[in-house]
């Protein structure tokens, strides 16, 4: 890679304001659009695009999501994860395959796929994710392997010698969840804000007359979607919440408007008043826009199902909302499998499978499958070795990306050797990542339409891994 | 529409204030020195502000108790004695202007001061609590340091018989329950036949629900006693929060439960009530006890063992698997020492490069994971509420053959040696030694101090405040009184509630003082202040689905990291100022309006619909008194200002309310009731209700 550029924090903050509105903080999602619209010059981007971030919080044990089916590699996998027998008190984590472990395995828990560009061709997807296998074989899904938070490229020797900068608070949920969202892991905390927020800051002019923020969350506040002048719009699966009696009782409306229009000395009062003002107004616009939409498919009434349904509805209402670019966020929790990986993942993957199937079908029914990309994120992967039937916090993990517009049917990144003492093992089968989240994110951002000259602002460490100007698609997955 | 006019109240919240440019009195040693004017009165705030452009001013230091101090998050040099204090700052090549702003003196009436105190110390003030407060009618000096009457009230509260959630459940569930005074966990009491079977209990795989005939006999709808099997623990919790006489104890227990979080999410048995309420009782029983005892009870609790996955954890030698690391990490990160080394005043200790210093690393976690090995649930037995074949109530024991006895190196380099005898008693001794190690760690005092302050009084305590609470925790003494044992909760709580920073009204002029209150506390405030009554068959207050409404509900924290983080910063001015506001993390477009709508529902429909489980009311506000004074709009608003906003209502908002309510008819009882309900709802739309300062 040529000219990797290390960005100090101070430099980053100066460069952060793509929209060049200084450091003034305009957190009204309605107002920020109007103010930035006039400032940024940029060509109108064609069509509509949406990114959906599905955050698996807790740390998905993703080396049971994408498993080698090459005989030697599978044998390594069996060895490090522990063979599972069919007794109730089994110990071990490995998924079974009767072809690769004949006479011993009594179940087939891997759906076969193959990939170019990896040390071997044969892989398997966790058996509860048939939609992934189907989409992968159609070329509408891909995996990114052994991806994790890094500040700069780091070898095992460098990790042990502490001779490169490392993410702060490695293996801790809170720190790693935040790092996946800020992509400035050398700085602890949420101060740098989120890379989707920075994308929205840069590209806000695209939704000039839009009724809501480019960034919409179905799972409450988050760091990913917070930007310098971008505040995500938070909504619930049942739609926007409207304030009782405000629209129907003049007394209530008068009093509310009067209270919310006061200037409050106290910072918390002031923030609350401004927030409520925005929430009341945006809910009205949002309800007007989405109430006329009917979806073509039914969605499962599960945690992720409800949220993907709401996202599908908002995407369907994009015309009413005047949105041309949208970034959605939903969190599905429950992945912190210290105790029990197999049954927990069976249930969670089944849920995801059904939600994603409904979502994909809905997008196809509207001819939008090429305009939408759904990608996963998670705190970290988990230890290859087990503590019995569970696994502990680790680092690099596997993720999947779904969309009609991707170069699917492939595993990107470098699938690692699954063995203790392997070249990526920092201990207990915690794997040093070989692909940075920066590369993963930049790929998505470039597809979304972020100009390549803005990539180092959006991803301050990107230059440590690749040259964003000449290779805005470092993986080749989306461009 | 009458024109509203504004009233300047005698409490003096006016806008104008005197300003003086502070004099830079000297320049020496590369520093600029600013002499700070002496204070003239307590309860009067002076602030030193600086600006680089004479337009945008930021407070840097303040004085409200006759001593200048930093304004968080600044850490500036203030030296001198109480007569002359000087602020010093290294010259950094940037021109800065200083000024001193002196705010008007503020006072609260006794009742306003008590109402405000009760918003910090309980789930909500009631007229009864206010009128019975020590010294409530004292003419002078009521709300002045050292806040003797408030300390008296705390001492009284420690003597009030405690509301045990476990006892409440057991008396009303399985008729076969009997008293077991020698139980390892207190309050294993027997069934009370006069109360009968009111709450779902489990015997193995069979659930026993209360009888709908009870509801019909009470003239209630048949489904009045059906809460859904998993709601038993919430029902008991609401009873304690709404009706418990030990109001301070219950509020402290709630704060502790947000440190030692145990949620039903991920539980194998969310419907089994006794194990959850028995766990929660740890905080109720020890709210005036000791932090070390709390930590021990939590560690050996099998529900926690399941939640943080260390029950049945095995040493490596047992089957070649590594010990689960979950508890080793979270007991340090969340329950005791936190992530970064701290000074007693809560500030970060920095290394030579100006970087914060971690308290532990991953190797420590791998090491300490070995300590939490061998913990096992006790055998199931009768006289407990249980499903399947497990005992999630009696404390875990340590199975020596699964325990790792190898030598352990602690954080300070101290060593727990490998014992000769690999037996249960030595295993327990090792765990105990490790718990001592964590509680004795210097970090634990400021770490716990800051969280308790954030839960009760302010989001951004000054270093002075944190230090005072830290010291009470460390010494076990407040004002020389207490057990003298490290971790004394009474001393710590007194330090939190009685510090001038929590008590003085003067800091109302400091724009970063105070906090956004927790949503569930705001909802329960209405319930308590308006004397909620229960028409329910058994007298319960079955709030429900509050996590859907405003992302907070007892036993329903989404993860062990609680509803919000101590360091959360909402986008906008709060983030720009560099201060924290945890409760804003769950204050979104959805939840903020959800709470307001929930309050509307409580006022107009009772415990029902969006905040309950039924379409009919299972709890009603008792507003008879308010209706009786409602013909006088001003009297009504002033009364609600006392009960809901503790005198914080601004003159403008007060005028709007009086005008708007005064415009409504009042000639019939029905219209007076409309006035009260409308006024109650409009108070919830005023930011002064939601924020306390």
C-alpha cells in the first residue's frame, strides 16, 4: 500500500466537517438539512440507495457461522473447537458434517458453498441460515472474513511486542461495540462519533427536502449514526410516537408550544425541550408519509422481524419522505455466548433467517434489491476454544453482506487458520483480524456514494490499510 | 384569551444579574493569576467565566458555599485560604477574558426544599412525607448546612421496617410455604392464609395461578388477577416502590440494582418470581449495610451465576476447557474498580504520556476466571418457588474438585498462594480474599461514589463532591458517625444526599447542574404524589410494558450494562460542553413522547392500556384534594408546583399554566376535575418536571 496516512485525533477533528458548518452543533435533524444544503457543492447522485446495519450485539461466534469444509481445514476446526457428540452433556462447539467426519458425525449442520480467493474452496454456512446459502449461490450475498477493529496493520509479533497501536479496551463489550461504530479505536469512548454519521454529514445535500434524517434507528440511540451535524431519527417498530392531545386539543398545543419555545438556562432542560420539539414535529411528518404504505410480504413478529418490517416500510415510503439516501440501524442482542453457543445460535440464526427472507422478498417485490445492502456488525468474534459449551470474547470474526448489487458468491478477506498457535492466534483462539473494519466500511460507503476524497474523513485510519483515493473499494465486493 | 403576565417570584429567579470584569491581578511564573472575590453568603452562586471572544462565555470555577472550586469538567488551579482565593492558569498564548458573574440569592420554602429532596431520595414525594418531615415548620435555617433535619430524616428512615420483596411474594403465593428462620437467605417466610394465593408460583414444571373467582367476588373483571406468568416480580417491585414506607431504602436499593444488574433477558426462567425478588432483596436488606456484603451475596447468588455464566465453571484440569471469563471481567469493570485508575476525586490518573491507566488487562481476566471455578447450585428443596430441578435461591457452594487452586497473582502483585488442602473451605477463602482485594482497591470508592451520585442527585458531580462521597465510603464515617468500616452504605448515602452540592438551591444558576430524572421515577412520582389507589382485586399496581414505553422497567435491563451508561453524552450542547447525561441515552423520539403519553394515560385512564395490561383501570390517581382547590387556578398550580416541580416552575410557564387552566370553567365538579387532569398533564410537558437541579 502506498502512503499510509496516520491521522492524529486533532487533525481528524479539524477535517471532520465535510459540510463546513464549523463546529456549531445543530442537532435538529430537520434543521440541519436545510443549513447544510446550501453549503456543499456536489453532484446529485443517481437513484436511491439504502444501507441496513444489523448489529449483533454481544459478539457473534461467527466461526460457527462460516466453517471450512475442506478436509484438512475442517479437521483443524474440529480440533480447536472440540468435537460434539450427541449426548446431552456434550462438551465442545464444532458443527457436524457426516461427509467430513463419516461414521462419527450423526448430523449435517453445514450448508455447502464454495469460494474463490481463499486457501481452499469449500466452506459451509450454519445450517439455520438457508437464505444465506440461497442468496450466496445466486450471487446476492458475500462474506467478509476475519474482520475486526484495528488502528494499523498488526502482525502477531507486533501484537506481542506492543509495537503497533492497538484498539483500546480490546475484548471488552462496551469498548468494542463503540469502536465498530466510531472506527477510531485508538480513542476510547464515543467522542469521535460514528462513521455513518460522518457519511450523512458529508452527503446531507442529497436529501435536501427530506422529511427526516438520513440516518434512522430502530433500536434507540447509537454511536454509529451520530455525526457532527447529523442526529439519527429514532423510531419504533410500531411507527412514530405522536404526543397525545397535541394535534386535537388547542389548549395542549398552545401550552406545549409555549413551554417548548422558552429559553431554558439549564442545559438538560434545554436539550429536552429542543428534543421534544423535534420529536413532536417529525412524528407528524413521518406518520403522514408512512401511513399510506402497504407491504407486499408478511414479516415474522420477532425482534429483528419487526424492525426489518419497519425499515422496509420506510424504504417503501422514501418518495413521500423525499429521501434518496438512507442508512438504517437495528440491533439484535443476545450473542454473548459464554455459556451455550449451539442452541443459542440455532434460535437466533433461525430468527435472522426468517426476517432476512421476508426483507429480501419485499425488496425484490418492489424491484429494489439492487438498491439496498444489508450488512452485519458485531462487537467481536469469539474464542475458537471453548469453556465447555460456550466461548469467550475474542476479536476477528466473519460477517455477511446481502444485496443485489454486490459481487456475491465469494468470501472476501482472508479466512484464517483455525488452530491454537496459528499465525493469528493471540491466545485461546482469539484471532488477530486480517481485514480492518475500515476496509469493510469504506467498501459500503463507496457503494453508497461517498466520494473517495472524503473517505479518510469518514474513516480516519483507512489510509493505514489502503489508499482510499485510488482504491475506494479495497475488497472489490461492491465495486 | 387573556393576556398572560409574568410574575417575579420571591424566590428571586430573575434574569438580570450583576457582572463585573474580574481583574487579572498578576502575572508570574508563566501563569496568569485572577483574584476571586470573597463570597458573601451561602446559597448565592458566583461563577468565574472565561471567553476568547467576549461573546461566548463558559463557566470555569464557581463558589456557592463560601469557597471557590472548579466547575466540572475543568480542573483549574485554585489556591489560597478562605479569605482570598486566586485562580491560576498557565499562559498558553491565547488571549482570554475573565469575568465574575454573581447570581441573585435563592431560597426555597421548607416544603419546596423537602419536595426537592424527596425527588432525590425516594420514588416521589407525598403530602404525608412532606408534612411529617423533621423541622418542616422551622422558621429559619431549615435548608442550611449541615442540613441537620435532612440527616435526621435519613436516620429515621434507617429504622423504618423494611419492605422485603421476597417476604411479600412468599406470603401471597404457595399455601404450602412455611417459615424457615434458619434459611441461608433471610425472609424465607411462610404463607399468610389471610392474604391467600395472589401471585403465580411454581412447583417443578407446574405453575399455579391465582383464582379468577377472587376477581369476580371483588366485583372486578375475571382477568384482573392474570398478569402473565412472568410479571410476578414486577408486580412485587411496584408494590414496594409505590407503597413501601421505607422510601429511602427502596430508592437506594434501586440504585444498587443498576450497578449489580440482573435482567430477565437471557434468563432460563423469567417467570419464576422468588429467585428474582430474593436477589433484589440483597439491595433492600443492605441499603444501610455494607458494600462488601452486597458484593459477596451477589457473587454467591445462583441467579447471578447463571446470568454471568460462571455457575458450573470448571478449572482447566477437569475436562481441558478454559474457565469462563465473564464474571471475572464484569465484577471488575462494572461492580468495583471500573476500567481506569482514578484519584479519590474521580479524576483519571494519567501516565507520563498523559494517557489514562487501565486497571486490569486481559491476562488478569484469564487469571481471575480461575478463581470463579467450582461454584454450583445447591440441591433443589421444598419450600421454594422453583421450576425444573434447580435451586436458584440458596447461595452457591464451591465444589473443590472443580476449583482451580493454583497460585493467583492479584492486581497489585500480591499473591494468593496455592493451599495445601484443596478443600471447600480454602476455595471459599480464596474467593473471599479476592472480593476483599476488589473492595479494598482504591478505585472502588470513587467508582461507586460517582455512580451513586448520578443515580440520586446530579449527572456531573464536581471533584469536591466525588471526593467527599469517596471518603465516606473509604472511612465508613459521615461527620464522624458510622461503623468506621470501608464500604459503609449509610455514611456513603448521607454523603451523597447531604453534600451542599446536592442540597443548595443556588446551583440552579449553574447551567450544567442537576440531571434528567429516570423515566420510571418520573412516572412513579405522579403515582405517589397524587396518592394512587388500587381498585385491583388484591390491591396491586400492575404497571406493565414500561420497557416498551420508555426503555426502563424493573428486571428488564437489556444487558448487564444497565439501561444507560454513566458516560453517555447526547449530541448537542451537552456533548460539546464535555459533560455526561446518562438518562438521555434512553431519551429518544420514541421514549420521550412515550413517557408523556404514559403520564397522560395514568391521569385519564389509570394503570391501563399503554402502561398496563388491561383496557380498564387497575390503579387510579386520587385527586380529590386537587379538585377541591381547582376553582382557584393559581392555588392549584402552586400546589402542583410544590408536589411535581418543587418550586422549579419558571415564571413564564407558571403564568401560561394559570392562564390556560383559569380559562377553563370551574362551576361543576366535573369541570374542576377537567382542570386538575389538564393541569397534571400540562405539568408533564414542562421541562422543569423532568429535570432536577
